[in-house]
C-alpha cells in the first residue's frame, strides 16, 4: 500500500507519484546506485528532490549483522523532519512524500523539500573564518540546545557534523537549520551510545579549525548538560570521556596527532 503526503500549498506542483519525482531534471547533487538527489525549480521556487530506488537485500543483511536498522528509503527522513518541526527545531520543509512497495529491499520512495536559500554551512563559515566571537556566543548555546532537545526526545542524527548545520545569511543573529536526516533514528529514548556518537561526531568535525577553542567546547558541554561546566565535568565525567574518545577515534582515521588546542583540553573530562 502506497503512502503519500502533499503540502497543499504546493499541490499544483507536486501531484504525482514516485515516477514523476524520479524523472525530475535539474542540478544533480548526489547520485548513487540506489539514491539520487537533484535540485529543481518550479514556478520560480527551488526544491530538492530525493529518490530512493530500493537498497537491496545485501545492504539490509549487512546492517542487521552490524546490529543496525537499515535505512530503507525516504520514510525515515520524512518522519524525522516532522518530529523536528514538532520540537521547534529549524530544518527542511517537506512538501511531498511518496513510498510504495511491500518488499523492503525493493521499496521505492521519494521526498521533496523546499530549498533553503541564502544559507551557508557552519563548516563553510569556519573555513572562511566567518564566525565572530559574538556570533559563537549566540550560536553555541543554540547548537547545544538542539542536541539536548533531540536526544531528550529519543532522536539521534547519526551524521551530526557542523557541515549539516546551515545558517541563514540574511539574518544578523545565527539561526541554524539542521539537515541531512535520512539516517536519523527515533525511539522513546536515545541510548547513551548514540548520544556519544552524535556529540563525538560534532566535536570531531570542529577539530581542524583554529577559530574553535577549548572554551567553545566547554560552553557547549555546559549548554548540552544544562549544568555548570564544573557540575557536568563532575557528574557526567564518564559520558564526556566517551565523547572525546569517539571524537579522537574519528580524527585518527585520517590524522596522526590531535590539533594543539584539542590536545590541551584532552584530559579535562
């Protein structure tokens, strides 16, 4: 049985099915064997259309052997985006969703979201040295709040890196939009191992930027825990140690030693 959603504001643009979306022409952003993402323009508005062609039994078995639930299509992202909207976290706006097929290995699905215009990722701004001290003081507590709200509501991102936070460049105050949720998991509560992976990934993705300091990390830790830094270092020492171990493990996959500012704070947790 097919599942279908259409935002009525865009009913005149997207009123078809998987075949319609899979045949959209535009700028291709990603094209894999079983997934394609393309940016399209409809009546002066831009959208991203992501189509899933079925992951195959090999991918399903591989994930299950690794004790992971496989991502079978667009449904995962559609549910996550709706949850983020419910929680007040800025993200992409889904305007069309379609899924059909009983066989999980061959299920075809698609999702269309409004394009976020005039944005840059935090990673891009860090590379350009485009984040001021004043901006960091506003942005870091907001990132910590997003992470805390996600995890306290049973959601983990699985690709929680600074490249997946976009900032609206038309605003003077930083407003982060969290994107790339196709691997997100939703449960009643977020297990600690997945909280560790998310926060460890976020820390790792900042290691190479000199305009990130140990004080920024400490500010995030306090904001995420909802405690003072002294309290969270005392009460949550095991958690933060695991976070830094995770970040270090990711970094050492391609590097031989930690950046100096990271090494300086390494033993703090």
